[in-house]
C-alpha cells in the first residue's frame, strides 16, 4: 500500500524535504500533488534516517510546505522501450514530444542501467568509417568505443557531429541507428540536427532526446541516462549497432554542479562535486560490446572546454575515462579549415586494434605515424620561422612548411558534404607525403615506400 505524506518539512531550490518517509529508497520516483490538483515528479536523492530529500523535475515554484502531498511509487525512473522508438523525439525524461502518440512498450527499463561485467565485454576491433580523413586516418573510431570531441565555444562541433552521424549511417548496414541526446542546448541547435537528419534521409534511424536550455536543469541529469538505456535496448535486445551522440557534456556537468551545491555537497575543483569523475564514468562506461550479442554501443560525447582549457575538470576527467579524444583547434578554425581537428593532441587509443591488414589497409598504421611525425615538425618549423623568418629556414624546413600547408588545406580540410572513402583518404595522405624527399620519411618501411610512395 502506498503511503501519502502530507506537507513538507523544507523547500530549497528544486529540492523538497519530507519527514517520516521510512519506506523510501534511493533514486525512487515520487508523485508530488499540489492543492490545485496539479502533479509533479520527484526523485529521491538523499536519505537521512526518516528524512528524505526529493529532486523535483518541474521545480518547486508554487509549492509551499502546507499545500503539497507526496506518494513514493516504489520504482526508479523508467523508460518505455520498443522498436517504435526509432524515428521518434522525446523530452529529457523520455516522454514523446513529437505528437505521434505514446510508445507501447515491449519492456520498461530503469534509466540508471547496470554496469557491464568486464568479463563479458568483447574487445572493440571493427573500424567505423566516418568519411572524415582526419578521423579515419589518424584518430580512427572503432565500434564499441567512446571517443569524445573536445571543442570550444563558437566552434563547429555540431556540424562535425552531424556529419559523422550522417556519413556513418550511410556507410553502414541497415542495422545501424543513432541516439542523439541534447542537454541544455538552444532551440536552434536542436532544430539544426533535426534538419540535417531529415536532409540526409536518415530520420527513421534516429532517436532524439531533447533537453533545451529553457527546460529544468534537473531533467538534464536524467537525459543521457534515458538515451543510453534506449541505446542498450536497441543494441543488446535488437542486435543493432548504435552511435550515441551526447551534447553538451559541459551543460550536463554544470547542472550536476548546481544540483550538488543545492544539496549541500562539499565542492571540489572549480565548484564541481567530488563525485564528478564517477558520475561521468557511469555514463561513458555504458559504451561497448557484449560477448554473444550482435549489437554495439559507440559513444561520441561533445564537450565545450571553458576558455579552450583542456585541463579544465570536465575534459580532464573525460580524458581519463574515454579511449582518446578528438580536439578541435581554434587556430585552424580561424583559418577557415573545416573540420578544425588539431591532430597532434587528438588520439584514439583503440585505433591500433581496428586498423591494418584484415581491418583497413596494410599501410594505414605506418602512414598515420608518418603524417603525425611530419606534422609535429611543422609546428617546430613555424615556431622557428616566427623568430628568424621563413626565408632564413633550411631547405628541409621549407619543405616541411609546405607540407604543413598542404596537409591542412587538402587533408584535414574537406567540405561538410564530402564523404571520403578510406581508400581516398589513405591515397591522399601518400600524395601529400610524396612532396617530401624519401629520406625524410623515416616511419615507413622500405617495402611500403616502394608500393605507395609517389615522389
């Protein structure tokens, strides 16, 4: 029997405290009824004896200690799931907002999920072709991987994410789908992704979860969990390969900071809660593949680094948890290079296991090493040229400078609609490298040089 608790002990921001609730459990959902007949939804976030603190998703405006009653529902936040969710749009709590009716569930799942047993994980090895040279060649995305995009405010991370989503969908089989989770984004960003998916005719394979900047920040904390629960259902129940795009993880972390502050938690670096690392890990570690299951969950979280600071707590902790990162560079963006991927700090830790003979092409690993080696020399040559002038550089340094210009303008730079095959990407890499004398290519075997070098 459900017990109705009349009145509230305390109201603080979006938190409501109830006394005498001995039957409540952590993360349990509660229905909060007001005297005017309206209801709101809450979640148990703190238990101290028989005193329970609830997080009210719609906020506590209009609630007083005497006009409210609370009933604990005996279950956590759940989401209705069925194959019908493909092509649908939901709010941050997994409720349909596209006027196409309710979802008739095959299963109802707790959005908090369950950790994947490491013993039952399958090691990611299958290459995902994004059609973007800087990623496919130098920071290869592998199915089941978590590979975040580190960006800055005003940079083209949304365009890059949309391009990866569209081109990965077009290049993969029919069992490929996209889960898009927006947290604290503006209306125009949400509309941009909708338009891009419609234009590419992949809408029927996209599930969108939208928490806009005007929506409650409390809902923002649940949005990625709803998205990942849907991804796990499609991947491990229906055998699909799912790409999860989550933007913007900075908005999520700031919502978490605001929530923890109102709860009275002791702050850590820059005011973020001390459990930020474990909280982010509870999201990122839901990517992967399971032995004996056909499907996979691949994650591309997007985060905007405050002041372009990669040592900020959000990118810093994200980098510890994920298997690499794609870093966008402000300098390349200001030059008009798209996508402005700074390849030197970008990496994919699973790349070595998803490329080479049997996966991509025999020369892939060596070519990537040589391109990175030569481009690192470009940085040194430019620093020297800024002091003594380019005319005073040695002949080798001048060749390296030219290589750098070609690499940025032809290899990294490509149009938003250009979908390069891996063969085209690798051949272009060799073409640009062939402008350098063979003696400068010290990361490639003589056998591969004989086969692919065009100088």
